C-alpha cells in the first residue's frame, strides 16, 4: 500500500498517531513512560560525566556497592551508571567465587585490591556483603565465619571511610512476585539465559531465609559513616533513575543542574534504612 504526502501528514497529527496506536494495540502509556525514562536517563548521565570530572580533579575515591536479591537489577543499574563514563577512571568489580587460596585468607583480603584509587569510581556488583546474605542463606559459609564477618565489617568500613574512601551502599529491594517474573523472562530469552545460576533456582524456595539474613544485615551493618540506601527495584527503569539521582545528590560538583531534572518517581522509591522501614516481600 502506498501513501500520499497528504496521507502521511494526516498520520503525523495527534489524532492520526492515536488511531495508529489503537489499531496496532500499542500501549500509549508504556511508550510515553519509556520516552520519559530515556530522556531522564540521558540528563542524569550528563550529570554523571560532570561529577566524574570533579572526582578526577579532586582525587576523590568513590566506591558504590550494589546489593540485592538475584534479578533485582543491580547489573542493569551499573551499566547505566557507567555507560558514558571515562573507562580509565571507572571500574566494575564482580568477583567470581573465591579460589582455594582466597578461602584461606582473611575474608576482606580479596576485596582490598579492588578499592578505588584517587580519581577513581568503583562499582561493586555484589561485594563483601555476600557473606551477610547469600553465603549463610545457601550454606556457603560456616556460622562462625558469618558471625566473624558481622563483627568485623563495621571496623573494616570505618577504616576505609576514615582514610577518605567515600562508600555508598545500595540495597535493591525486589518482591517475590517480580523476581519470579524476571526469572521466567530470563529462561525464555536466549540472550539472558546465561544469567540463570543454580543459586537463582533456589532463590524463590529460600525466599524467607534470604529475608531473615537481609533484615539482620541491614539492621547490624547500617552505620552513620556508611548507611544503607534502599531502592524499590520492582520497576527497573525507575530504580536506575533513582539510584543515579541519589549518588549525584551527594556531591557538590561544578555546573550541577540536578534540580532542573524533573523525575516522575514515587516519593518513597529511595529510603535511608531504619528499623521501622517497611519493605515489600
């Protein structure tokens, strides 16, 4: 079918676009939301580039920890953080399971070489907090090793922050229903099947056990010098925007225009952890 210039001009009108979307059964709200997301993300990423220049200029050492249940969106958020940053001053740390040698070392030892150098931003896709939730929930560490970690982590983080490292700790909070949905999507998508692991397969079965250790972790390792920031992660796109916006809000970098970015996000999407904080499961 061929269209005249007049036909194309008619389709380009607001009424024409609406009629076309209706005929194709396209969700207009979903399209508008995606467009707002992409626009907001670009503006925030521009601010991230400015912030990185300030970090480089002032020899800042910034470490950002991303923790959360499997499929909470940690990797996707890190990707959007780092997408346009300078590679030489940006590192993503996602350590594999420890080697035989590392299992005989002090637990924190394997993480120390990955801490940020001056002028550097390091993004931890999971961190030393593996020992606070995943390892005890899955039986990958002994109760004694778990208790030792819980006793030592405050001193470890106090030492590195006292030395000048800025530490931001994110917990991406995901509901059980949304996690199951994302696992199903991964299983069906050949480009994402590699993300499924044996641990993922047990995440739903051990949901309550993970919740128990998550609560203990947040309660016992929320420090004034290194607080936990909880992100509602059931909406991936909103979670990414909220996390980036939070990090940018913590620094007074040059030519900052964060207040001009209008984000249509829920007010309670980002919360500083406290004992009475209600988190969906």
